[in-house]
């Protein structure tokens, strides 16, 4: 099937999602062909007008434009300005082309550049980001929305998300650990199953992966809700500092995390 901007819009209009994405030309951030980034950036801007024209339900579905440009500061600026020029026809923006293997410091620089340049009165969505640490760092840099398969994918490998990081339920240490996966969590898994119970099931029953997926998604939801509450209460800085302390109790915070949070004027 040939997917055109028009066809993409019509499919998404039929699906009826509240937020739909413009068709873009995405290039892996680790691609070595510089000309592809230039080509993709300008093609993405040409396609955005075709998407806007083909969008049949603008009053019901919010069309987001996607910022491309790889790790090139100049190309990102070109794409940002081009999308901003479309005004209210784009109720929100996505930052695409990242989380594909680039260095974390480069990833954070692009997120920071884009969030700083995009309008603050519209949602700014970082595509493909789902590690809890990335959610907190990107929120500190000004991002509002995320999506990722990480909570379900890591559950299939027997790993649960907890405030201290990752809990690997396949390890032998879990066999006699009768605590909940996360004592702070209010999900049905943490209320009804112990770590030992899930350890016994994880390699034998697919149902266990479903339970961990449920918990991991709830963990991410609670994390985002807690960040939102902290922002509203003007307590986001101490929230981030506490989150980092729990993730890195030995204070071995990665350099990229320290640098990114410094840009957000948060000292860890």
C-alpha cells in the first residue's frame, strides 16, 4: 500500500483518535548520510500542508506536526519555524527522529532546543520515549507528552518498574521475596501478588507478563501524575531531586543526566 499524506489522514480520521500525527519522513538519528536529514526535513514540511488540507475532522481531532532534522541544530530550527508558521492548524507538536541509538547527551540537546523554540501554549510531545528517567529529564526540559512500548516490552522479559529502577523478577533472589512488586503502588498486581509468586510464574505462564505490563503501565501513569502535581504545586525541583536520589542512591548520576538537568536549572 502506498501511504501518502492524504491516505494517512483519511485512515486516522476513520480511526477517530483524539490526536493524530502528520505523515513525516523520519531518518534514524545515527544515519551517516547528511543529505538524508536535509531531504527528510524539507519533505516533512511539504507534507504537512497536504496533511492539513486532507484532514477532514479538525474540530474533533488534533493534528500534530512532527519536528525532524536529526541531530542537526540548523535543520531542527528550519522544521520548527516551518511548523510554527502553520499556526492554529497544528494544535500541538511532536519531536521525532530521536530515541534511535544516539548518545543521550545529543538526545537531550535536541529535546531542549525544540521545547525552548516551540510555543508554550501547545503540547510538546517527545516520540518514542518511555524510560522513567527519560520522562523526568524530558519533563524538566519542557516536554509534555510521551509514548513508548517500554513498559510492556520490559514486562515480557520479567522486569518491573519501581521507584529505585528495575526489579528483575527472574533472578533467584526473588524466589523467597514475599513483598509486593512495589509497596507504594496501588495497582491490582501489587495488591494481590508477591514478587515470589510472579518469579514462579514468569518463565512458565504468559499471564505473568500481562500482570507485569499492567503494573508497569500503572507505574508510568503514577509517575506522570506525580510530576503534574509537583509542577502545579511549584515543587517540581525537589520532586526531580528526590527521584534522582532514589534512582542513584550511590550518587553515580550519569553525566548526561546532570548536564540536562543543569539546563533546566536543577542541581542534582
